[in-house]
């Protein structure tokens, strides 16, 4: 059994900070679970254009407000605490956090992240061997 607290990863290499988000990586590939779990802060006003072409991702919002746009259809959905989205088709999407408030998201990736990934120019993570 693995027991981990957010405090255990804050300030370590498992806390990955970028311009638009800070990802606190709680469970990653080394755990052998077949998925990874992050507690991620989307910074206020951030606009993230992403296509996880190598991964499926489910995202559950637990704090804050924003919106997600499905770039295939142009449809925008409001996101608030209690809203989940699942990128089940490697969807090209734009996630925007409202001004003035961070969004906090629980992010599950399949296949699991190895722990230190940051987005490439297309808003994807590389697929680890
Ligand atoms: C919600 C989202 O995709 N944010 C970008 C960061 C990523 N999910 C991560 O590594 O936590």
C-alpha cells in the first residue's frame, strides 16, 4: 500500500511548475498502478492549448472556475468544482482558468506519467518507452 500526502511532494522534483500550471505528481509510473495521479493548479487567467496525443486523461475540478473548448467542434463547456472531463479521443482542447482564481484539478493519465514531464510545443507529453 502506498500512502502519500501532498506535503510529501511540495518542493520536490515531483512538483512541476510552468507558466500556466503547477502539477503535484502524487502517483506516477514507478508506482506500477498503470495510471498516474496529479493534483494540479491551473493559474488564474491561464490559457492552455493541449493535445495529449500519447495519453488519455481524466480531469476532475475540485476548486475554481474556468472553461474548456473542444477544438474539434468549437463547443465550450463551463468548468467548476464537481465537473469532470475525460479526453477519451486524444482531444485537441483549450483549458482556460478564470481571471483572479486558480483552478485545482485532479488529473489521471493513462499511460502513467513518469513524473517530470512538461508539455512540448503541441501541448503533449512524450510517450516514455
Ligand atoms: C488539466 C491539465 O491538463 N493541466 C495541465 C497539466 C497536466 N494535467 C499535469 O501534468 O498535471
